[in-house]
C-alpha cells in the first residue's frame, strides 16, 4: 500500500471561527501541554498555566459563543472564566479565571491558524486586542499564561480538542489502514517520512503524525500522544532549493489541467481547500507533495512558490501583520491600500515577499498585491528594520 498525501492549500482568509459551543481541552501547539487551572479552588483569581494533565476538570473548558467569532471559556474545575488579570490592557498581562462572563476581559475572538490543520486557533482578547500566549514560549509544566502581540507564534496557537474534533481511527477506515501500513512497513522502507517515530511508537503517535503532516488524511486522535505538529523538513520553505514552474505542454502541466477541469469535480477529497479557480502553481504544489510520497508519477517538480505554514518565520510575520500590524497606528501606514482586515492571508505574505524575498517566499495563489506591484519593493513602503514581532 502506498501512503497517499492530501495537501491543505492556502485558505482564502484567516477565517473567523465557527467553532461549535461545547467542552474542549486546549493544547499549546508549541509545547503540547494543556491550558489548565491548578487545584480544586473555585475562588476568583486562580492562575492559568500549562500542564501535562489534559484529563482532569482543571483542563476542561466550556466554550460558548457570545457573538460573531467571539467566545467565553469557562473552566470546568474552577467554574470561572478565562480572564485578564486586573482587566489589564498591556502586553504581559497575566491570565487568570474570574466570574464575570459579560466583561470584555473574559471574551475572546477566535481565528483559525492559516494553512494549519483546521483545529488550531489564536485567541484575541476583546479588551486588549492581544493574544493568549505562554510566557517566554516555555514548554515547562506550570508555566504561566499571559497576553502578547504575536499571533503567528506557535506559543499563541492552541489546538481545540473536543468530541467532534478528534477521533481514534478504527478498522475499516482509510486512516486506520494508513496508520497500520506506516507502522508495519513505511517506518522501515521510508523512515524519512516519519521523523521521531519508531516501530515501537504508539498507534496514536502515528495517527497524529499523519494528521499534522498529511493533511486531512487522518483526524486528530483522541488518545494521548506526544506529537502536536509536523517535523517533516520538506514541509518548510528553503529558498535555496531548486524549483521549476510547470511549462505548457509538459506531462506535469497536462496533469494539472486534468485536475483543474476534471479531478477537482470527480474527487474533491483529493484537493481539500482547492477549487477549479486555484492557480496552476497551487495545483502543482499539491501534486509535487503527492509525488514525494510515491503516490503519483506525473513529473511535477517543486514550483517556485510556497504557501507558508505554521512554524515558519514568514508565517509568524504574516499573521502578525494581518491580525495586529494592520490595526496598529505605529505600523499600519507601511501596508499598501489594497491590504485591509478582510484581505486574504496570502495577500500579506505576498507583500512581505516583495519587501523581504529572502525571508518570505512568493505565495502560490494569485494575489492583488503582486498584480499591483510588479515593480517590486520600490513601489512599496518597506521598513528598513522590521518592527519587533512582525513586519
């Protein structure tokens, strides 16, 4: 059996959350640890930390929609709400739990992480416009949680794990077959596909790896696992790599045309988040990744573009620009008029690529920014020194 790859393409925007109200655990993308209230106390003011324990009531949160993309998070153990300490407005304000759900300090706007796995979010305080973050990007259990201005950092990204967002693969499912193939055969024949895993790794670890690295092929497992992101080197951009955009008439280009005209309609599950209107290079990148696993043999090389993914510096800076910089009077003037809060994530990536090509790749999607600024950086207001935390 050949392990297929399904690529999650660039999302149209950094979408406002439509998370269903319910009870979830929140896992830090950076550390894999859980948002937690320590102890049995139900008193106001209990500190919020990260913890190894993701099973007890202190790590369970009732998430309730209160507006357009806005939610409250009530800790099950403490019966109090995620809140800014002292209603603080500044970077570095600690987070605790309190009993005032109607306050802006206990209301959070959720946005999905672009080019992520669909279950990770950033939480923006409705009071301070800063983001829920682990102090100092710590990975230690007991580390405090505060708000900071870096939504693109993995320390500000949280997996929401609930009954509807996780599933342990069972016999008869494609994911189960792929996990078993990976455990029994793939790990020996193509070990580079499974960094950090061995024959003795758990079923859940393999499923989590397939979930994060081979998007949409496997759901996030409910069983405990130490994996919470993708460590495959080839998922990340290296501008030193050779590349080649498919030329008309080549085997690869014909395969792309078939995918755009027929494949996307006959097998949409092969192209999640793509449509017939996606660019040629978006389709080429999907096919290149599929070919890397041995699934396809159509001669598609890596295109000279890359939709930045979580964990990359470009992704961190583009998210900062979209969710924070564009709203900050100190920096908002540097962005071209075509960029607004409603602009797609790839538009911000395109702007950063034009200004700093060695730090941000060109996105695979066609963008207004690139169309309007064919002349490159001289037509843009590119800061000589990028602001702290983003561009």
